[in-house]
């Protein structure tokens, strides 16, 4: 299948992560263009990946079959409205800007545009991302396949039937890395309090987190069963797990993710005006 030409509007960390993933998987560099306001940043991207660059957003979009909107949510309205005259050829639009609904983007870009919203996360930078995807009614199955290929270059993708579920994706995976960083931070501090050096506690904690995630993936994801296997009756692990449960860890996580999803809804309403 012929590869579509891609234009990244915005050349920040997320755009570079996706571009890097695509190049690593053999996507032709001459089919990728990145647009942004700063020549110095674009020169760096061009040298790193061998792709085309321009400071003219409209020029990049007009020549592309797929336009990836990789700007900050606060900037998306003005960028989208500026792009509208360059979208008469109806390219696929993929947005990685958090919180902006397809309804808002349709108002800014035009009623007939095929739009896919994505919610990636920061581990995309090391090709272990998790991305939720939602497509509007103008999007074809072939375009969905293209989006899966593009975002799949930096991790896994999950398609959603309802756009509002992107708020749940934000709570689980979009913001999720911060929760694990907080757990790791707490474990490191506790290890130091028990007498370990910071270097030792850090190395043990990070390797344990990595190993637990890989083991969970390899076993098919039944994390409750994995927990039971390492929690021997009256053993050391059981004491720690019981302490977590007594402190209400499940309710704590539930409240935290509900707060995150609620804020995602609020931001969608504010930024989509």
C-alpha cells in the first residue's frame, strides 16, 4: 500500500516522538514534513530525521494527505482557523492536542473534514506509548488504518466508539505515567529511610517497576493473579499489601482518576469555545 504524505503542524516533543517512531519503522522521510515557527528547531528536526520542514503551516498542509495537529491545546483554535483555506483537498486530520473535541475542530476546520482525536502519553518518547483514538463520522476505515499505523509507531493504540471516553483514557493512560512516577518516588524515599543509598533505592525501584510491567504484559495482563502469586500467606509481601488495602488504596485511586477525568471535561469545555 502506498504511504500517504504527512504534515506535522508543530515540531515539539510529541511530534518528534511520532516522527522518530515512523522513521525507525521505515516510513519514507521524503513523505514527512514538519511545520513550525522557529527555523532553529526545524533545522534540528530536519538534521535528525532527514525530513522536509517549513515555517509555512498552510504550505505543509496543502501538500499532505494526512495533517497531524501537534500544537498545544491553547494554540489549536488559531492554528486550525489559519489552516482552513489549505484543506480543500480534505486530508485526514489527526489531533494530538488534549481536550479539544471533534465538534470544536469541525467548527474551525470545516464540516466535511475527517478528524481523528488521539490521546497519547509521554512514554511515546521511548516508543512505549499508549494512545486512545476516536474518529468522527467523516473518517473512512482506510483512514483509521493510517492513524493506527502512525500512532502505533510509538506504542499501542486503542480505538474508542464514544468520544467522551477519551476523558477516561486521559485519566488512565494520558496522565497515568505521573501516578507511577509518584509511586516510584515514594518507594525510593521509603527505601532511603530504611537505610539504602539513594542510588541503590532508585536502581532497585526503577528495575522493579520495569520488570513488573513486562511480566504483566507477558502474562496477558491479569495483574490481580500476579499479585496473588507473590503474596504468600503471612509473608512479607502480604504485610505491605494489607497496609495498602487498610489505607484505602483502591478508593484513593478511584477518586484520583475521577478527578482527572472531570478536569479533562472542564478543559474541553474551556478550550473548545
